[in-house]
């Protein structure tokens, strides 16, 4: 029988099994640390959790091209993929820290504490952080993880000759029991809303939207075509696309929300509550929004009925004049509660279009995911230069003086929406039966309108599609084309002409720096009758 070897400090010399268990101990300690931090964050502020805080820091430092690739590849799951990547990296680091702690218990515990400090620093460095309490979840979680790792590695190194099996059993019991407790803590943290979140939810439920002084005209009866598979003219709130950098949706208490208007050319600063904003003259409009990350034929476009206050009215009340009237500011910088900044040309906001500070969407208060309590809407501009969600500040400045969030990351400072069209049905690689097949989709060129849509089969001539009734030049327009489909493989292509007479070009371009363009095509195989 081989004697148990001892380490220089009197502990048992670690075996391969000990090292495997130590790595597991590091993983369990990290899990407990994050679970405890999440539980504490649920009482402080969900955004203060270490994973979300670090994730937001990563998002801010990610190159724009990589962000665009993530949106194209993973769609609205890009944030989940990012969080999974962060957790995977943390897991690898935790395995290494566990092995380190087996040799140097204090050093291993200190490594856990360092990561907790980084999480605390990331939390208090968030643009929306206004309290040192945001550091508490990471610090408390790190303390719990460091203590557990110290205890677990101590179990493995207990100087009890001949008791290796019992030591390992004790290790597994401690690791399993704390892991189960941490799971309960994590579940509790995710089911119990923070007081701030509860207040935000209650404040939204209490909002009663005012009757618009200028209601939207009724949607023409022919605007919605009866074609299976076509995008509905009005996009339901639950289906409306969401593209932003927020890893957790901000839930703002409408009773505490304030909007500040200030900056160059502002005669007197204005601060408004939601109640005061809704008491002003309100208008209701149908407006299509599009994301600059939308590729040709992509899904990041939608149409909704928005209720809000004309932004131009508020600006003129504050004494703001557009550059064409001698005003000193040519850029309006909107700031979100999460720190996002979006720059919009002042001239576009004040040229007569329906630029809104919106608080209603399709007949209900804005959903949290779409900017409750208030967001900006400016027809004709991509969202990243116009559609600030969770807005809390409007500053008048110049493009020379300030670059909004996306500009240093390679995107254009000004970005009018490009003319686009999309085939919704038949779907790519569909297998329709021979005979009459309805080809249908949508086309948009906000603030210019759609004058014409054409469809081409293979390399044949362009044929005019039938346009649905136009609601306004700020909304997309449905179209259909009855195709006499013959058996075989075919390519269907669409192009649109906007209200200025400009036809979208054939050559495809990337979404950077100011939006994709090009013809959308689908390939289908028609089956014989």
C-alpha cells in the first residue's frame, strides 16, 4: 500500500483526481459567485449584475463590423450569443483559477476577488449608473465565490493521511450543496423583480394615452392585400423588430422620467415629465421604421401607428431655428437612459415631416422593448440616426463638435433610408405548384414614397407589379404580381422606384456605412401539375 504523499506546507500532494476536482471547484465557485450577484442585483438593479455590466462594456468596445456580422448571423439572438460567449470564457478562467487555488489557496481566492472588482468597476462605469450601490452585486458575489473556493481547496488539501477518499467525498458534498443553493438563489433573483422594476411596470400600466389632436387618416381599404405570406401592413408590437445594444431592456419608471431639452440655440432649457409631454398637442401617424443593419431582403423593417408630440413644435418653443433659418446647431443629439447617443440632422427634424417624441405604439403605451416611456421617430432616416429609445435628453449641437455613438464605429453621420423592396412570398427555395403563383412583398422609401414595383422572372423582361393603395409616403407599400409559373428552377427578382423617380440599383452593397442597397431575389423550384 503506497503512503500518501504530502506537500511542503503539510497538505496532501495533489493527484490527478485532486486537480480535476479543483478545476470543478473553480467552476462551482464561479457559478455561486454569479448566482449570488444576480440575486443581489435583483434587489439593487438588474443592470448592475456582473455579466450584464461586463457584457455592455464588451458591446461598447466591439468593432462595428463585428457587431454588424453578429446581427446578420444571429439576428435578435445576438445578445444571447454574446452572453453565452462571456459565460464560456468565464468558465474557462474559473477552471484555471481552481487549479491555481489547489496550490495557492489565497492566491486563487484573490483571483476571484479581482474578477469581482472588475465586474463592480464595469457596473459603476455604465452610462446609466448613478449610484455606488451598482458595485454591490459584483462585490458580494465575488466574496461568496472566493470563500467557497478557499473552503473547497482546503478540503482537498487537508493533511489527513489515508483519508483521501473521505476528503473527496466531503468536497463533492460541499460543492453539490452550495451549487444547489446557488441555483435556488439564481431562480429567486430572476423571479423577484427589483423595486425599481416593479415601479416601472406599474407606471406603464397606469398610463392612459391621450386622444390625438391630429389623428392618423384611416388606412385605405386597399393597403392590406389578401395574399398569404405577405407582411401585414401594420406590424404587431410583438413582431416588430428590435435592434439595439441593450443586453437587458431598460425599465424606466414613467413617474420619475424627465426629458431635458438644451444646447446651442436653445433660448431657455425645457424639462418635461411624461404627464406634461402627453398634455401637449399630440399627433398620430403611420410610419415605417428600418434598421441600417437590414440587409437586402432582410427582416429589420416594420410599420406601426405612433402617437406622440411633434418634436419640431418643442424645438421652436425653445427658440431653436434650423440651419436654413440661421440656427447655430445642425445636429440634435438624443441620449437614452442606457447611455446611447443618436445624432439627427436638425434640418430634417424641422422640415415639416412628422418627427415625433412618441409614447404610443399601435394603440398602447410603448412596450419596454420599444422605448417606454418615450422614443424618437423621424420618418425617412435609419433608426441609428433618428429613433432613440428610452430617450431622456435632447441636446442641440453640431456634427463638427460631437460624434454620436455609431459614428466613431464606422457608420455615417447622416443616413437617409434607401429605396428597398422585398419578396415575402414565395419563400426562398420554395416549391410552388405550376400555374398562377402570387409573388408578393413590400417596398419602402420613407418620406419619398413608392411609385412603382417591377418583377423579373429569370433573365426575362421587367413586369409591373400591382401596387396596394398608398397610406402615406412615410409607410411601406405592399405589391403583388401574378406569375404564370412553369415547372423547373426559377429566379424571381424585384426592384422598386421611389416617389422621386429613382429606381433602386442592381449592385448590392454592405450595410456599412449607411445602409444596404441592391435587388432582392429568391430562387424557387416549380413542381409540375
